[in-house]
C-alpha cells in the first residue's frame, strides 16, 4: 500500500491537515481565540485542506471499488 499513489497523496494531505489543526490548537492554548476562530472560517487554509483531503479520500475509495 505504501507505494500506492492514492495512499501517498492521502498521507501527505492528512499530515498537512494536522499541521493546520495543530496551529489552531496552539492559538487556542495561548488564549488567542479570535485568531483560532478566524483560521476556522470558510475559505481559510484549514477549510481548504479539509475539503482537499475529504475529496481525495472519496476518490481513493471509489478507486478501490
């Protein structure tokens, strides 16, 4: 599976998703709630990465059927 292109892409997107999520969590931990809320807004990088990962997972699932 590690050599499967869909797996490689999903793993990369998942890692990027968690980088954005971690940055938001750090802002919350620092008490910077306004910045965290801003980062969670539609169209922001976290939202876009979430959509990209979800879309790719659907494509990958379809390829396995």
